[in-house]
C-alpha cells in the first residue's frame, strides 16, 4: 500500500513510469469529484489506475457547489423517487461512514410570511416529512440529522435574527447535510485513492482519447498513456473529448456575503422564488461566519469557459429574492466574492434547465471510451461505482464489487472520536484525524504557526501541508482549491506573496 501523500516528487516518479510504457487497468480523465471517486473505487477493488487532470483536483464544477449534501427533497417534488432515495442513501454514507470529518448537519429554515399561503405551507411541510422518511429509509440516525418540525416566531427569530419580523408567523425547520469544503472532499478522495496505489497526475492535459489510451500534453511535450479501459469523467467538458454525449450545461451562481451581512446565525434560510412552486434561494451560513447566497439555474450556450463568471443579472436576482425576508435588505456592498459552476446535465427535451433530470449516465462511445455524465456531487460515489462496473464489463477486467460505501476517507473517524482529536476545532473540521499532523508543522517551525495575513486563521502550516501532502503544485492550487482564499479576491491578494514564498520553499524541499 502506498502513502496518501500527493506531491510533485511522487507525480514525477509515477508519470515517468506511465510514459515509459507501463499499462494500467483504468485511466480516468478528469479530477473532479466523479473522477476522483472513480479512481478510488477502482483502486479499492485492486485495479491499477491512473487519473489525468488538465489543471488541478476540483478545478471545475466540483468546487463551485452550494457545499450541500442533499437528501433528495427536490427530486421527490418532481416524482423522481429512485433518484431521491439514492441521494438520501449517499448522503447517509458520507455523513456516517466515509467522511464524517468533512460533513455537518445544516439547519434549514423555511420562514412563513403572508406571501406563503396555507396551501403552500402544507406542501412544504409534506415534502419535509417525506424527506425525513427518506432519511429513515437510508438509516441515517436522527442524532445526525434531526427530524423536521414547525417552530413559532420567537424560535425562528432566535435562530435567524436577521429575518424581517413583519408578517412572520413562524417557520418550518428541517435538516440536511453540508460540506465544510467541496474541494477538500475531492482532494481527500484522490489522496485515499493514492494510498491504495492510484496514480494522480494533475496539470496533465488529455488531448485525445480511445478506449485503451490517452494522448496527454505537458507543456510542449506529448505522451501516449495506455490502459485496458479509459473513462471520461470531465463533467461539463465531456463532450469536447467524445461525440457520445450531448450536454446542456446550466449555470449555478453564488454570492459570498460578508460576516454579519445577512444575520442568519448558523441556520440556512430558504426563500421561495416568487412565481415558482418548488424553487428556492438559499442563505447558507459557513463555519467562518460568511454566508453563501445561491442558487441560479440558467442554461448556457457556446464555448465552455474554464472558470465561469457570475453575470450582473444573477447578482440582482439573488440579492432581491433573499432581501424579501430580511429586516435589512442586502446590497452590493455586502458582496465580498462570487462564484459560478456549470452543471453537466444530460440534454433532454426542450424546456428549462431547472427541469432537466439530475440522473447520471454511463455511455459507451464508438471509440470504446466510457463517459460518465449528469449526477450530483452527493451521488458521486454511486456514479463511480456504476462507472467501474461498466468498465469491468466492457474491458473484460475482473474485480470484486465496490467497497467504497464502507471505506473511510483519509482523516475520517466517527464523530465521537473526532471530538477528541487533540488539535484546534477549525483544523479538525478540515483535516479530521490528520489535524494534529498539520498543527505539528507549526510546532516544529513557529513561523508556520502564524496566519498568512491579519484577519485570517489560515496558517503557513496549511500551505506547506498542501504542497507536501495534498498535491498542490503552484500558488493557484493553494489559493483557489486548498485554502479557498480566492473565494474572496481581497484575501487572496493579501496572502499571495506569503503563499508564493511558502510554495517555492516547500517544492524545493521535495526535490
């Protein structure tokens, strides 16, 4: 068994072996949550596997989510009962077995105002009860996700002090899962796969695919990598590498609000979109005090950008809907950052992207490449399992059934044990049982214990850890995806010089 450390030295060694003719069982193209999940599933079954990613782990849609682990409530409303049950099951697996350290329960408040009719209230309440039935069917205990209930005005305001008091007649309270950081989930998946022998090769662009090979480019040099089966898990970019799928991407925009701007405490607030029967805007509090405000669902056409931008129309829409239930309306001054992700939805009939199914599919192209599309972050593990099952059938490889439903990720432990980890709670929430090792870097070198700049809790030790163990190869890997400082551009600017110095020294130490 290998170590779970990803770094430049390991990457160079493993790339050298592959470019010199070594053939693996499976090559996965794409380093998002689906690709990393496939690499883990394959490695856990004893298959040899390499993952190829043009940029960095979690470079695309996987880092632009609402950071929620959904239980399938929205799918119930559309009558997609199988998908709803699958989502609830996968949520339970994440929160109780594979990644308790990266997940938490998120209270969800549905405030009741005159604009919410009694009939609408009954529909929402029925949906929440159905969602709780899914939780029980998935065997997720109420100690992890408490049951929904109706609460009076006083309790609603106590939970979310920023709610407008006029007309408020109480609220419905439910619970769903939330991630501390979606990009960190992807990194942990990749590192766990690496611990089981997977080669994780970032900053290596796939130029073209066949069912048994990938032509890759590094700088101006191209190589041929060989496998018994190639799997395309590039998400919204899948159609650029194969003609076997047709996608209809949709944009999901979020705003990052300054701490205190929305005054919702630790409870998310779900605000019904006017004129819609089952669509909400969410105010999602984070552990650092910020609030993420989302979510739009708008189809996009044309070339897919590497990093989508949030248009002004989305900003106006989100601020307007959220402000409808707040005592102090939100303004542009409250917005300290923004981000947008593109959903890789399978194209269906004409209509709104919000109405397209979130089901996933594994498609076999005439070139022999297997392509995985659709799905949701919550159901990544099931998508990966289905993809590896298909790879076994298509290639003739032999391996046992998937093991990932009971395979803890690096740093995972039962919640009771996590509470006993001897490290700051902030580090435990990010690194789980590995938190003491991160903290120890600051004990060996006191300069590593210092924050990167005034106003942040992120330390130099976390940057060094990212380079030595989490596969960060440059400054942007650290700012964008290991620390998430770039969610607030002003903070990324404040940290950039110190991060550049630390990355350079850490990389030199690996050579």
